[in-house]
C-alpha cells in the first residue's frame, strides 16, 4: 500500500523564479521517494533591479504577481497540500523587498519568506547529498546563483564549514564583484581545504546543470577540470547571439553561463579539485525535503 503526498516549492532567485511540484511516495518499510511532477521556470531577472538600482521595479513586481498567480493556480490544479516560497539574494538586497512580499500576498495569496545565504545553503545541503557523499572523501559543494554563491565543505560524511559570498552570475555580468570578494573566496577555499589530500567538487545551479547536459555524460559521471576549462574557452569564443542560435541556450542563460563557469573553475583551481559532480538538486528540491522532514 502506497501513499502519495503533493508538496510544492517556490524558489525566487536573482536570475529566475521556479515552481517545483513533487510527488512524495510513502511505502511502509521503505525510504520515501521524491519524484518531480512538474517544474516551471520563469525568467524574471530580479537581480538586475536589486543589484544595480537597489529596488525591484514596478514592471517586475507586476510580472512577479502574474507568475505567482499562475503558480497558485498550478498548485491548485495539482492538488498540492503544502508549499513554501523562499526568496534569496535579490529580494534580500532590494530595499522594497518586504513591500513586494506584502504585494504578492495581497494579489496572489502566496506567502514568501526572504532567507539569508546561510539558510539557503543549509536547505540545499538537506537534499539527497548524503547518497553522494562517500564517508572517506572530502567534497566542496558549490551552489552558484544570480546574486550569491554558497560554498559548503563536507568531509567524512559531515558538514565542516559553510559560507555565502556576494558573487553571483548577475552581479558578475554587471561588473559588481570586486577583486576583494574574489580574494576572500580564494582565501576561504584554500584555508578550509588545505588539510585534505583530495577534494571533489559538487556543483549545483541551473548553469552547471546546463553545462552537464551539453556534455552528454551519464548522470553519475563527473566533469573534469580540463573539460570545464575548454568549455569556458569555447563559450567565450561565441557571441551572445551565437550561444542562443548555435547552442540553443535560452536568452537568460546565454549570458550568465560564462560567469557561472568562471566561479566553478576558480573553486576547482583553489581547492585542487580535478572533477565536479553534478547531481540534479537545487534550492527547490531542498525546500520539499526540508518541509517533509520538518526541518523548516
């Protein structure tokens, strides 16, 4: 006898907003299964507002309200019994972020919580990472977003340290990540990984998922530093228009994929990692699991 629960997670990022609807299959004597039922991504680049002007524009508030109304209807159609909506870097930094939350609650009847980088990293880490982490190895988990990047170090199956930096793809596109931030990231990675002989990266985020898909590799196989470096050079050799027309990238992916690749490459270089694994996990997956296990 199986029981199926329907949960939903809304991730309001700096580059896009996502609605994940998941089926949670419960069976006596077995671990629950988390199956993706639907994933909708809306390319509203809030970071462009928040990081350059400091507020979410009227146009994007309207677009957010429309998206949230649609998300609410989709959850209703799917008969979702529980949901949570989290907003990250862009909404954190926009001075009208709290006001936007109230507008969306009033217009779309969706409650949003603005979370800090530490909570964001903890939620993502609560995904299926334990299945990937071999107890005798060391991993640096890197989640690249539009506004920030979260780094989490795991060793012997345990979390050692975690840190969020204001170095995301939308910030980098707008030339808003100074050398001091890069220096801080390099220092943090080197200090935290220096005592370990070998470190492997685990990458999370839409851009690394796209890079992995483009590689044509099987899910359990990693991408090498050499491959990542060659892809970075290849992507840089193409114009924005070519990345859309020749590689089939979405317009809102074709620009951010280059700064994202740069972050992953630097993390590999500074940690000495030769490989990066790319499991299909992200903030929305983490929200569903954290809700189910009553961690949030």
